[in-house]
C-alpha cells in the first residue's frame, strides 16, 4: 500500500503479515521507525518503542529484537494522541438528550485521533456532586477512549465549596462556572470569586462560559416579543459585546484570586485582545476555541429555518473577521487549546422548535477536529506540526492535569499515538467520524490530511477505516493538581511555532 510520496509501509516480525495495521491486537513490543515524531524537543526523525501500554524509548536507530513488531513510517508524522478537553456525551437539555453517547462519541473521537476526552458533569437541580459523578461513571463504562471529568457548579453554598478540595484529591481538578443561563446555571461574580478562591489554592482550574446572561436574556425576550424568531436572531441576541463584558468581569476575578482560569469556546476577536493584555501582566488565564468558530460564520444562520437551526450554538458562530482573529490567536499563543464542545442534537429535537430561542444548542466536531485544525493551521501555512500537537494534545493534557501521562511522546507516557499522512485527504462525512447525529455540519468537505492509525495505551484502535476499539476499553483518568512548573510553561513558554512569513 502506498504512503505519502510513494513510500510503502514495511513490517518485520515473527508473522508473515504484509501490512502493519492488519495485524492486531495481542500485546507485544512495537517499534515504530523512521517517522517524523513530535517530541518535547520539537520535530525529530526518531524511533518509538512501545511495550504493553507505555512508551519505553524514543531515540535514533533502535535495533529490533526477535519477536518485535516493526512498523516503517517513513514519510509520515507521529503525534501524541489528542485530548479533547470539552465534550458533552451525556447531557440532557429539557426533554432532549445529545445525539452521541460515550460509545458512539468516542468512536468518532478515535477516528479523529482523540484518545482521551474530558467530559463535563452537570448535576441536576439539588443533586450532589457525588450523585452526578456516579451517574456519569456508569454511562462512561461504554467509552472506547480514555476519559476524565470536569464538574459544573450550578450553585454556590458553603457545603458546595467544602466539597471541591476533596474532588480535586480524587482526581477531578476542573470546575466550570457560568455567567450565562440565569434560569439554571448562572452564578454571580461574587459566587465565582468564592469558587476561584477555593479551587486555585487547591491546585484546580476554573473553566468559564463567558456571556453576560442578563443582557442576553433581555435581548432574547425583546426579539421574541417583536416576532423575530429566525435563527439569525440567536446571533443578534448574543452579540460579541456580551462575551467581551463577561470576560472583563472574569479577568478582574483572576487578578484578585490568581486562580488558573480557562475561558472556554472563545468566539470573537475582541476577547483575544483582553486575553493578550491579561497574559502580558502574568495573569494565569487561558483561551480555548472550537472548530465551528474557526470555520463557520453567522451566514449559516441566514439559511432556511430548517437548515439554519443546526448551526445554533452558544456563544454563536460569528463573522469571518472573528474567525481570522481566532486563527491569529492560535498562532501567537493567546489561545492555547482547540476543543470541540461536542454537543449535537438529532434533527427531531431541533425541528420541534418554531423559534430560535427554543432550539437545543450545540454543534458536532469530535471526529473532525484534527482535519479542520490541520487544514487551517498547517496546510494553510499558519503554523507547523509542533503547534498542531500543542493545541490538540499537549496543552489540553497540561491544563487538565493529565500530563506527562498524556499529551507527549516520551518514555513513561501512555502509548497514545497518531500516525498522519500529510498528503492524504479525508471525507469528513464518512463514518464513524460524523458520530451518531443525523446532521453533520462538515458533510461534503474533503479535508487535507489523513489519519492512518491511532494507538491508545499500546493498542491499535483505528487504522484506515477500521475501528477496533471495543466499548468499555476506555479507562477513567485521575488528574493531577496543576503544578507551578506546568503553569509557568503555559504562561511563559507558549510561543508561536510559525514557519510562514
């Protein structure tokens, strides 16, 4: 079988198999040779040795022993398995549940190179964190990929705050707060400040949905009262200023508490300016964006109602100018992460609505994330393969307390590896990339770059259209508290890896 540039895969070993990704899945020692590998020191032509679940050696010219399985990856790239730090695979909004669960969602994730997902746990009204986590643990037993949890905080009491350090000690270090959704999730700035004052010193991280919920609800009510119900009104009632104003409030709290904080799903260019200024002052604040904000624009919301409703998400997709500024932020280090906020709903759930304000929000992307970031980043000449690995894998692993077990190709790390043909192409509508949802916003796109194989903890889980990962093989990942060294790295050494002028 031909690889990039006319090379061929070669394998030697005890069995006469003629293709490295058609032998499977007994435990053995794998030697991956001649690939261009993203290491902590940069891109290097080194070999990788995997024993059982772990990388045991990375270096030049490894000599195989009898019984070793050797894969020749000449002409291909090897990246650390990707970490998606923002997924919703067990979420219910009103009467509707998300289209993907841990079984189908992680199938799409693995096909897109994501070997670890970090899922948001949202307690029901009055439910304890322990009860909510128990529910998520039960459904996550179907996961094909490794997984970890963030916990959403829908209310703040002394009892709630007392629970947080214990959760961090149990390996759950991320906590999400909202300035949006006053009917169910919104907290006051004083309440968020109390959360930060507890989470930061305990070694955790706060993740923030930054929209001015009071102003958004005022604009939504005004639009509906005037009969403006088209999907474009979703964007008009959540203008960029509502994100910017919320981020400004959050930055004031970060300055007071010094709590490491991530602004999730950044959607507009003005937010970038605030984050850049805050980071220049040494504030521990970071930015995450998503493929739909990098590639889609509010013009999608001008389509006929039955089409446009599939592009409703919060914050909304914005202008082409905003998207360009987000790409700039990924290049310069103002943004550190590309996650998906994967939250698709079946057409039945969306079609039941007769107004933008009744449509369940969310867009899929868990399978398409690599190709969309590769296309707009490396293929378009904005940044190199190292930066791609940083925003998809290394930096998410760091902020989520999974590094150096995840997010790096180095001895001692889990053998989570992605083999990339940079000259191949991928149909983003193919299964299982698209997940279970009956609408795929990326349908019809043939994107540059192709994932040829994905290894998770030493097992080949995906290879060229063939998903081998069984439901339930995924493992819960306890997260470490955020260390000063990793925080310093993310704050001070996240420089652009740009090879374009």
